[in-house]
C-alpha cells in the first residue's frame, strides 16, 4: 500500500509541476502584450503595424510611441524621439 501511495504522490507532484510551468509560460507571453511581440518606443525594428492596431490604428497612440505616418503612408520614427 505504501508503494502505491508513494507513486500517487509522485504522479500528483509531477502533474502539478507541469501545469505550473505551462501557466507561467502562458502568463509570460501575455505580459509582453501580444503573442507576436511588442512595440518599443522610438524603434520600429521588427515591428509589423498590422499586428498592433491599438497603436498604429490611432495616430495619437502612435505619436505617444514616437511614430508618425509619412505622406507616402509609411510609418517612421519622429525626429528627436527619445526613449
């Protein structure tokens, strides 16, 4: 009986460990803002505006990050932008 109980305790501990690790990984992904990355003020490196409509769909929000939409409809970093 004690052998079965030890196995049960080990199985439950392993299952809880796996669930905890998966939960931590999921919350880390959520903390970055989007699954497809995040936007750093004054830098458009690696940013696809399509994946961030909450920023690039609102000119005031984009400006708060230091971005301006040029006359050719291309996003640029505002001159003099500081992080």
